[in-house]
């Protein structure tokens, strides 16, 4: 959703000849949550490297702001035709790191 909000949907990546896959996912469950509780989620990229990105996620309870879970996901950039890792295109890297305005 974050990438799509920045103008890079799955379809947009397809026109660039790439897609992203999860290479690694780590989740720390810190506090219990019960069905029906409202949660807030924050996500951001801490690094965009040659062929991968590190995305962090924090989930908190809305009522008291308590952090209930945090995660790190390593995304790999893949060439659509070859199915092999490929460098994140400069235009994508710039938008994901905030160096360029969102695509329209």
C-alpha cells in the first residue's frame, strides 16, 4: 500500500520489468492483542540497496499507543523476464527514499 501510494503499484513495476519478493521476514510479538482492538501501523524504509530494500513496520494499540509488534522485511528486486535479482531502478530508489516526489 505504501509503494502504491507513492505511485508504484504492481502494474507500474510491471511496466519497468521488475517486481519485488520477500527475501526475509522477522517479527517480534511484544504484547497481546484481542479481537476487535483498533491498531495503528507505521511503515518506512531504512535502506534501499543495489537489489534489495529494508522495510520496517511497527504496530501499536490505538487506545494507549503500546507497541504490540515490530517487523523487518527484506524485499528483493527481481527481473520479470529472467526471474533473477536486479538493481532497484534509480527512479524507484529515489521515490522510496524520498529523494524524488511521488510518481503521478
